[in-house]
């Protein structure tokens, strides 16, 4: 476990299977973690301001404000009103996309899939129905772990994700938000290495809880236990999630222990964030740097 997550308690979690979407609420100052369980799985991510869902995470505003087409460690993600919504505070991969639209039924029809193929857009619509957000209001997503190669003349090529089992991104919420995540079911190309797999999403509060509840058996629950989330209560909403956290505290995950790939592991200071090793390892990273220096002129 990284220093950033040390001492923080997951209060909410979602296990998302390919073709499924889940929404999850996160308050300002809390942390949202999106993890590819087996690796090489894209997470389509959208978010809305909780108090006014007319404001949502905008990839266009994020690209222009950062003058960058790829989500990067230390970057702020902006809304369609150009207000900060999230900060990328940790990233064990270093390669994501915010150019591609969600996969949707029309896209699969174009690709010759059988009718009824699951899609991120349908999954996100289902996940956000309880918040009154329909199909036509699903914004263009940030596609965590999606590996899009950008060529010199702007051609795009989807490659297998660089993310391995247990890789994740960690966001700090600047505003209270409703986020939704879909485990992309694209199985007709390299997007998910032709084999869509599961994601886990967790929300962490910023301080440890004073007393952990009694241990319950089981793995990550798909749903919050609403009864445990009474206002003012310090009990976590899902006891089984706390069990998972305790396990992590006692024994760091193998991937974190074996190879700390992010420069942020020993620092909470955004200014100290470095380029993750994986991005610098990719051939197209140099193309992106060229484009950035051009844009600065
Ligand atoms: Zn998809």
C-alpha cells in the first residue's frame, strides 16, 4: 500500500464485472481508487457534481486547461464549467486515454458484433439511472488504463493496456461528486487485450476510523449497506471492505512491495510527482512530448 493510502479507511467499494457499470458517491477531500484486478482492463469513468448534475467532468475542458491529451499524474480534471473536480494523486500505470468515446450499441453494430453486445454507454446509463441521468447525458469518459498510441499525424491506434494485475489510479475529489465506472466489455480488439475482466472501485476517507467493527466473512460487497451509513455514524458502510483494508495494512500487496513504480509513493506533495516508469518505457511517449512542446509555442 502506498503512503497516500496508509491510514486511510475504505468506506465504500464496488466490484464491477465486464459490461457492468456502478455509480459511487465521493465527497470533497475523499479519495477514489480505480483498480484493474487482473490487469489490462479499461475503466470508463464519468462524474457529475453531486449538488448539480448539469456540471460534469469534461475531457475537453481537462485537455485544454492542461494543454495535454493524456491524463497524467498530478493533473487536475476539470468540469464543463472549468471547475476542478478531481486531482490525479497516484497512478501505477502512466498510460490512459481521454480521446475515445464510450463504446455503445452503434459502435458494436459498426464492428459487426451480434445485436445486444454489452457496452460502456449502456452500463453507465443503467448505473446513473437512480440519479436521473439518461443515455444522452453520459459525457465523454476518461478511459483509465486505455492505451492509445498517438502517431505523428494524429492517427490513433488502440493497443493492449500496460496495466498489470492490481494496478490503479487514485483521485482526490475536489468537489462532492457522483462518479460512475464501467468495466469495458470490448472483446473485439486490443482495448482490453481481447479479454475483459473485473474492476474494483473504492472510496477512502482521509482518516482512520477509531474502532473497526466486528469482522465479517466475505469478499468485497457489490452494494453499500445503506443501513450502516446513517448520518453522523462513524461506522463504515461495508464491514467486509474494512477487513480487506486491514489485510492490506498487515501485508503490502505483492506488486507494491516488489516494484514501486510511481514516484509519488514516498511523497504526498504534488510538486514531487515524477513521470511513472511505464510511460517513459513506451515508444510513443516521445511523440507526446513533441506535441506538448509544439503546443507551448
Ligand atoms: Zn467500452
